């Protein structure tokens, strides 16, 4: 697919150096000045790059990747006074609008937070197909009944573990993979009548013609501390605050062949769509350890995105977007008691990255083979340590609990 790449650099920014004058305690006058004790610096104020493709499919948008950076570096402008008790010297540093890093657009400190920077729009493709797919039940009754029988075991295990050692990082794992999915289904069942009515309206609208839906897939925020820099008698640190949002715009409908009368939607259709899942999807959900595979490579989204038991249902076109925004600034973390710092203006930076992935008549893609993120690797390590009181790295790791009772309240 042919494409275009464009790159644009902003204006050059520059800062003066620093002149140093010193004297000893016994001196009445300052000694000679060392011009440009450190040299002037230069950088780039902004950077833009964009890649997009020409799309031959009947979709108005194109695949696109864009990255924009604007940075106003920190500045020192004035005099700092300091002393060295070991040599009885006093220093007077004159900063001439000097730059405090980072100020190069290639500096890694001007990237997104690590938990956000590694995300790619292709990771959300299957999720985008699965979201709002009327073939996917709101609550799968068969799966819920199978999970419900684990509830007494969860309570029994928790009661027996009171007063005993439980790995602290085991508790969030239990919540994420054991209790949370089941309790979520229980909450959904409380207002299932409203959800059935909503699914009935959705099916009716899809039969009337193409429906445009914009659905939020994920929204996360992270804050990280970066490198430290000396700044005229103080130490400052780069603070990065990143947010990432992923969404999909999808056009889908239920088509009817020529000469056929459009089917009507009754309550039975809505109940079946809202509560009964495809046998293959249910089988995967209740399969031992499927939840763990889903965390690293979401097979559930792959199956849900490809489910199609409603006659005539199709997704005609889809656009998945990922937006990452990071703000940069300086924060003073230390001030020397031997120095009177120079006036300082913290940096102000902003980076925005956009990705868009489009397709006509989209299909799910195999999730296997993707690289694990830092969060996934951390969870994998926690699972390795926390699986049972003995940990799964030693022999006989199930001997510390009764064989019929799993500490996560799930049978494997």
C-alpha cells in the first residue's frame, strides 16, 4: 500500500552559557571571571512527523501515524551564590538565559511514560470488533452458572486463610482473575430486564440500516519521574504525565437479501442475544487457565470479534484510533544549603501521538505472538511467585493447600 512520510523541525532554540567568578574568604575583591564556564546550548523547539497511506478500500479514512512534540526547556537567568567549605572558596555564577535539559527532540526523556509508550493501535483491533457486537451476550448464563459454583469455595478458602501467611501480591491476582468477573456478571443480572430491552432496540436499529457507533476501548493515565539535572544551586527532575485513549468508530448492520422481507425483532431474539453465547465462546471461557492466556493474548476478544450467529449481520467498515498525550515539566527535588539558587523557570513540554487503523469488512486477527508489555511481565512474575503458599517454582507446589480447594476459588 503506497504511503507518504512527512517530517518538520521547528525553530532552533539556544541558551547562553554560564560565567563563573570566585574568591577566597580572605579576599576583598572577586578574582577573574571564567567566561562560558559551561558553553551555550542549542536545541529544537518542536518536531512533527506523519505517515499515512492511500487506501484503496471503500473507506474515507486512511491508516495514519502522527507524532508531534513541542518543548520549551527550563531556563536559568540570573546569579547563583555558593561556597566550598573545603577550599574556603565562594563562587558567583552568572547564568545567561541558560537551558536546563532535556532540550533535544531526540532525548528519551521527551517520550511517553513506559506503560503507555509501547502501546500500538493494532492491539485494539480484536477488542474493537468484540465491543458492541450483538452476537456477544451481555451475560452468558451458561458461563455464569459454571462460575457460580466456585463462590462457596472462595469464601471457604478466605476463612481458612485468616491468620495465615498470604502473599500480598496474590490478593490483587485473586480479585482480577477470580472474584471480579463473577461479581461483575452478578451485578449485570440485577438489571437484566433493561439490558434485554436495550439489546432488542439495538437489533431493531441494525435491521433498519447501517449504524455508526463510537465506542471507548480504554483510557489510562500514568506519571513517571525521569532524569535529574543540576539547575543553578538546585536539582530538578523531569516529570512526565501521560494519558492514552483508544476508541473505535464502527459501521455495522443486519442486511436482508433481495426479495426477502426484513425480519422483525421479538423478545425471544433479544433474550437469546443477551444471555446465550456461542458454544465455542462459552467453552473457551470456562476452560481451565483460559483467563491467564487471555491476559497475555486475548483469545476471548478474537473469538468474540468473529462471532456471527445473527443472519445477515456484518461490519462494513471500522476505524480504530489510539491517542497518547504527555506533558513534561520540572520539579525541584533538592536544594544545596551551600548555595543561593539562581532564578529558574521550569520546562513546559507537550507530546501528542496519534495512530489510526482502518479496514473494510474487518475480520479478527490471531492474537498470538505479540510482545508482552511491562505490566504483563510484572503480572507474570507475580503469578509465578504467588501461585499457592509454596509458589509454583518449587516441587510439590500444590501440597500446601488441600487438593480439592484452589486458593483462587477456581478449578484447574
